[in-house]
C-alpha cells in the first residue's frame, strides 16, 4: 500500500516496487501504454522530451469524465520525471522519482508542491481526489512493473 500524505501544499505518494529500477522507468516513461495501468492518468500525449508539452487526461474521481491538463516536461533524466506549469495564479510541478533499493526493488515517489495565489483553493477543492489519484497511479505502476519483472 502506498504512503500518501498531504502536508501543507505538497501532496506525495510513495510505494516500494519489487522490480528493477530499469523496468519501473520503462513503464513510467512508456506514455503510450498508460491506459494499461494508470487509472488516474489513462492517457498522456507527449513526445517525452525536455521542454515538450504534455497533455494529461486525468480522472479525478471514479465515475467522472477525464479532465485535460496541459503542462510542460521540465525534467526527464534517468529515474526522474517532472511535468508542470506555472503562472501568477498557480504553480505546480509533479516530480516522479525512482530510487534503487536493491537489484530487484525500487522506491517510487510522486511529489507535487502547489504554490501561487490559487494554491489554497486548489488544495481545498481537489486534495482528496488528487491524493486518491496519486495512490491509483502508484498502485498501477507497481502492478505493471512487477508483472513485467516476473
């Protein structure tokens, strides 16, 4: 079970995955396959390069429609993926990091700090849905990577 917390304006999710870090990274950066494992973000449109735009199709609740979120990839390097946006009203950058625990075990962490004028409102309105979504993504990544590693 992932550890999901919401402290101040930063939301995080952490889970250990019984798979090599290379396998987990392959799943995390295989954007065309998100629909197979990521219940929170089942569709990602991007070329996957630093500075590229990324459109996330996000499911904020069990039964609602997908919501589009347009962001920019601000970091993509071995074992760290970050996308986000910032303007006067809201600043948000979701960083997903993999850490090698052993040859066959990887820790996944998703961390998204929110800043800007509207951050308190965004957190108040969407914190529960976002935390549930981060949990869905972490669980899905774990299942998919462990399936590939077995």
